[in-house]
């Protein structure tokens, strides 16, 4: 970790205290802050209070829990530095449900350190990444104070699409002025290989419900004579894409920007190979549009995924019924220039055209997130690149990411603030799955990178 005279003291403090930092992170991961589960509402609030108390203990005078329509935001601010920018750090303290407990080697909320890894739900997504910035700020505070104004904003609803965030940003606009938002909730390609995410795909979810008879019917007596909602639903879903993975909704690709051959060569040079991506997914073969690498398919191209389907009898024993209804949930990932509202209209028009009149159908759209992109030449991206090189001793890859972070376009749309995404997770961290983990040598370098970023922005 390369240190200048300005960063020498905070870097030295961080190195001397890294073991304590990990113990404190372990305490944070122990809190089951599952934001999507009402049974854990008290735990979510306890987690917010834990972070707020921890920040106050660092000597930050302005620490608040900001009420929202859902879980509270944790806000903190250091005094402004005259003539210097303000950096806001965003992260989320809510976590995914653990899933099947039997699949975990150790309980999800009893974090365990095994080798160079900290295991536990939320260790990587996003508590470890969030906490690296807190510890960087502590290192600056203990060394005389950060060189810029710093604001922290941590939410408890990211894992459910940040439904309360945009309204909260509008309500607390006067508190949240900043020049840039630093976001760490994204991956890096491999240990020691930092990455800055320059584009995020947007997201649009919808549910299709198909209804036939008013109740389940005997399949022998009525099968073949009464419409089968499950069969109809399967046919309708099949009209959304062809066998190559290309989406077949009329005019769907009209707004999709064609990426230049220069950009594609850069992606090939810095992004994961097909084999690496298959290994990360623990899959044998790839799929999707022809003439694109797997990484391109998950970043610069849109996608449509059936995320769930339900109907009829799937339990033990034979129950030969013709189901009364069937439902499917679909997620569409959008690339820059595609607007969720426009795509929703195209999908609704498509469904109206392909749905047979013999059934009753309902199409329901859920929350959406628009795509986000920041110029590779943006001054804050350049500052992050210099910070990554100093923190990791290696240049940062500039890569798009296939996922969505709803807060990022919200910061741009509501507050007019660009976001720089410097992620510290690894592809095999097990985010959202069993045995989630965080690589502790990366945690140490993440703290250093955050220390350097504040100095670079100054």
C-alpha cells in the first residue's frame, strides 16, 4: 500500500488496528438484519442502532437515524472542510434471508473465521464492504481528521429494491449535498485485482397470472376440453425469447446501444473469461445470444429470466388435476438507453397479442430500476483509479456489471450526484447463497483504498 505524507498516519493506524476491525465486523455480521422478513424488523433496527452507536463512538458528532416509510437510514456527517469537496459513502446493512440452514457449514448468523475468510450472511453483501469505509474514516479521524467532508448513508432496504429510498432522498435533500457518492456493493474479478464498475444494468420485474376454471378440476374428466392455465402460461413464456436467448418482444432492442469493437476488446482483456464465469456459476455450459461472450451477455446485453413459476400439484403423491391458475415471475435486465417504462409498454403489448382469449390473464409490474453509466474519464473515476492502484498495488479494471443497485440512479435522479462504484466482493463470495464469505486480505486493502480515495478527492 503506497502512502503519501498525507495518508501515512491513517494507513499506519489502520494496519495497527486491522485485527480489531475484523472483530468489530464479526459483531456486525452477527445481527440478523433480514430486511425482507417482518419477523426480523426489530433486528434490522438493532443493526441500524449498532452502526449509529459505533459511528458516534468514533467521535462523529452528527449521527442520526432518519425515518423512512420502511427501515431507517443511518446518516452521519463530519464537519465540512473549507474549499474541499464532500464525499458521501453509501452502503446497505440489510441482508438476504439465509435460505436452507442445512446448506451452511456454520450457522449464517454465527460468523466464523476460517483461514483468510469471514463466513456469515452479509459478510460480503454488504456489511464487509460498508464497514471498510467506516474503518477508513476512523483511521482519518484518529489521525487528525479527513481531508474532505464525509457523509455516510446506509440503508436497510437495498435487498428489496430500495422502495423507500427515493422519497427519503427528497425528504432529506438538505442533509445530503455531496460532490460524489462512493458505493461499494459490487464485485472485483479476483483477489488483488480491483475493479471500478462503470455501468449497471437496470431491472424490471413483472408477474403473469393465467386463470382458467374457477377451481381445480379432474384432469381425466376435463383435460383436453377446458383450457390448462399452466400449459397456456408455458406457451406464453416461450414467446418471449427464441432458442438462442434473444428476446423476441417487438422493438425490444430499439434502444439498445451497440458497443464498439474497441470497447469489446477492452472487456475481453479485463473481464472474466467464459471458463471463469462458468466456474464462478458452478455451471457446465453457457447459453444466450450468439456472437457475444458470457461476460458481455451479463453486462452489455439485456436479458430476460423466468425467476419463478407456480401452479397445480407438485407435492408428494399423485393428484391429477387441471389447475385453476398458474403464475410466473419474470425479471428483465436493461442496458443503458433502455427505459423501464418503455420496456413495460412493449411487454404489455406483447402479452395482449399472444395471450389466448380462452383464459383470463393479469400482468402486474413491480418496482423497476433504470440503468446507470458513468464516463470512464470522469474526474471521480480517475480519483478512484489512483486510490485502487495505491490500495491494491495494481491497476483497477473498468468494467460494467450485470446487476442493479437501485440507489445509484436514485442519487443521480433526485440529488444530481454521480456515483463511483468500487467493489470489494469476489465472484465466489456466495452472495445470496449459503456459506457467504468475505476475503479478509481484501478487507484490509479496501480500508486502505478508501483512505486513499478521500485523499485523492481532496
